[in-house]
């Protein structure tokens, strides 16, 4: 049978034996309690040690849970056994979790307030007069045209210098000038796309997300006037994946016939509900409705976030 003294000294926690008055008689040597030694009163280190049998106590840089057991002889208490278990790491983690919980709740409140304000701003934008919208368009045209004129002026000056010196560089500059003129004539767009598939493929070539564009069926003629709306949807879907879904790949599926057309975009992120429509998704819904389409969001828990937009030839017409 193992000697009790040996067993006592091998205990992993700090165990202390006192007499009836709280003077330390013995303790195991692997303790971390600073100042613990034979002959002192345990109450000098921990004043309420014999009054509270549960709960944690901080001693120096450590936190302990304690269990106190009286040692009796007949009807008299002749001493106490006090076991301190080091719970410092658990307490630190608990406090960190509480701090993170408070931070997350504060962030959730801030996000809710921001979404509410954005919704209010969206309503204000929706109620702007036609004059304000025309003024915005005029400013955009002015900026695009101003930049184009400046670039063309610079290219012309460089062409004059290179015309007799470097014919290859001269021709390349002429080509750049033609591109700028086309961009200005197309309202700021650099290219005229022959199909929505080309638009989508060109868009994703400029990004950093792996993508796949699949086209099934055909593209009805009525979709030609909706290219700008499709471009806006692609931009918002891309932003949503980068900022929220945290996916690294997207699939774009284009399905059409002569009467209808469906655009489906889905990433490989991991959706965590519920769906909270921020300013971007609310604006997307407005653009889709204005173009005569219907939008649906795919929000299966743990799966990638999806957007499905459907247009029919006669929907949205008066």
C-alpha cells in the first residue's frame, strides 16, 4: 500500500494541511502559491479560505478553484485539508470569450444600425426627382468625356513626336486612341459585347476568383437591353463573395430560349443564416425589378450563396 505522505506529495494540485487554527502543517512541493510555507496561517494568504468552500480565488498571477475539507476527531475539528486546482488558463479563456461575445454583440448592433441607415438612404435615393438623376448622368458623361479628350490630346502630341522616328510606336498609339474614342462613344464602356456569355467571361477575367461560365440554350433578343443590369448583378455577386461568403470560385449559368432567360450565379462559400439584405442586395433587387425581372436568393445553410434572376419577354411592359 502506498505511503499516504508519498501519495500526498505526488498530487498534481496544490494541497495544504492545517491545524484547527489554520496554521500550515504541510503541503505538496509542486505548488505555485507564492508565500506558502509551514508555520504561517493560511488566512494570511487567503483571508476567507475557511469561510467559502466553493468558487475561485486569485493568488498572485494564478487563479485557483478550492475545495476545503475539515478533519475531525470525534466531535472536534482538528484541522483542514485545502486543495487548490490551477484554473488560470480556463478563466483566461472564459474572460476572452466574454470579451469577444461583447464585441460581437456590439458589432451586430452597429451592423443593424448601418443596414437601417442604408435602407433609409436607399429610400431617399429612390425618391429623388428626375432632375437629380439627369444631373448625375450629365456629370458622368462630362467626366468620361473630359478624361477622353485629355487622353486623346496627349496621344496626339506623342504621335507628332513619333511619326517620323518610330512608326511601330506611332501605330500602337493610334490604336489606343481608337479604343478611347470607342469607349467614349459607348458611354464609358470599353467594349461592345456580342453576348452575355462574353460579357460574363470578360468581367471575371479582370477579377481574382476562379470562375466557370456555362451557356445553355440561346439568348433571346429582348436581353440586349438588359446588359447593363446583368453587369451590375455580376459586380454585386462578385463583391458579396469576396466580402461575405469568403468563397474562391463562382459558377455563372446562362439559360435561355426565345421567351425567357435565367441568370444563375453561385459561389463555393459557406452561407450562415439568416439572410440579411444589405445595401448591395437591396440595390440589386431594385435594378432587377426596374428591368422587368425577378430575383431569388439561394440560402441553404452551409452551402454556397446563390442568385437566380429570371426575365420573361413581356414582363415589366405596360
